[in-house]
C-alpha cells in the first residue's frame, strides 16, 4: 500500500471542479410540469473544492487549482474557500463562461432524485495552464483529481504527478465521467467511487447492498493496479480493499438533511488520516464519521469540522 505519510506537512494539491450548489429538498411528492413545494438552499460546492475545504478545516495545508468565472459568484467562492485556509492563488478566472453550477433535487427522505450541472467553465482549465503550475507538483505531498477535468488536462496532471513522484488520489465524480479514469488506474494510490461508478471501473454491475459483491468489485479494481479502493454504498457503509486486506465499515445511523458533499468529506478525511499515519481501517472509520456529519448539515462542508469532532462520532 502506498506510503502517504512521507511528507505530511507539504500541501495536498487538489485539481478539479468548483462551483455553486443549488439543492432543493422536496416537501411532498414531485409533480411533473408543475411547481412543487421544497426547501431550497445555495452553497459553494464542486468535488475538488469540497475536498480542499475539508482538508483545510482538518488542518492540512492544501492548494486548489480550479477555474471560476470572472463574476461575483466566482469572487465569493474564492473568498469563502480562502477563509477556510485553502491556497487559491493558482485558481484561473475565465471570462468565457460563468462559474460552474450544480442543481440537485432531493426527495423527502433525503435521497437525490435528479442532478444537473453546468460545467462549461472547466474547459478553460487546460493542460497548458496546469503545466504552467508545474512547481506546485514538486511542493506537494500528493495530488487529488476529480474526473470533471478535461481529458487532456487530466493527462497533463497525471504526467506531472509521475514526474514529481506524487501519489495520486481520485474521485470518479459520476457514472459517465468515471470512464476517464480507467486508463490511469495502475497509477492511482486511492480511488473513492460510489457503487455505480465502481461498476464502470470494474467492468460489470453489482448489487450495492451486497457486502460480498462490493468487496469483489473493490478487489477487481485493486487488481487493475489501484493501491486503495473505497466503494461508498450510502446506508450500507463503505467497502474497501488493498492488495493485502479488505473490509467494510458500516454507516453510522443518522438523519439525512442533505446528501451533497458527504462522499467528498469521507475522501478528504481518509486522505488526511493516511497522511498522518493513521491505519487504513481507522482512517475509513473517521471518513464515515465525516460523511455522517455532512449528511446532517445543510451544505457541502461542515464548517466546524475537526479531528476531535470526528472522534466524538465514533
């Protein structure tokens, strides 16, 4: 298994999406072609932005490389994440497109029914722009990427990580985008798909409520060369595997206020724990605690997240 704890004081380099989340939780059954009462909230999101903020709130130095529009929303997003402790000096401002937006519809039980995104701004985060910031790779402890990156940009980031001998962690982001990571599986130290994304990566669907089938899928992805595979399965917990071991951590019983960002909190917490030499099993338990806290929060990141708060959940 990859040694994450070689340079824990160096920043994690996070490259990927940042934007605005608009989440509507239904108050009653959805009525097509009609207005339906709901609770609607807006917050900053994006997989990489969420991971970066979670890491910073846990005390980990982190540098974010993303793109936002040259608009008021982008300015507010950067101010917010910088206040959390994230280094945003390398973030690109584009006039081509507005800051990315994600729109989700959540049912009365807290489960996502529909998700829409406008990620056109990500096209401005080019391979050349990433190469212009090659020095960030040599200053980093590891690289985190999400699959929202354009294919050429992802290729450039992976090449620079190899050149700088960086471990790479990745989030497939969606079933459609997961395919972008398949060529890089042998070079990934950690990947954190949900069950539908894992089905793409292992090459076949499986029963997400079956511990055995999920572990088989995790082991199949490990066989492709990934160091650590964590498959998130909502109320069924997290199955994980390495070349040496595998296991399952059950989900913590909790009410679901908003599922947005829970998986990002888990991923960031596991990365933080491994950087600080916490054993994998304990790291995943802490990650599940972070996901549980996030599920109860109206927003993508718990603002007072801390290691002490996570241990209190166990």
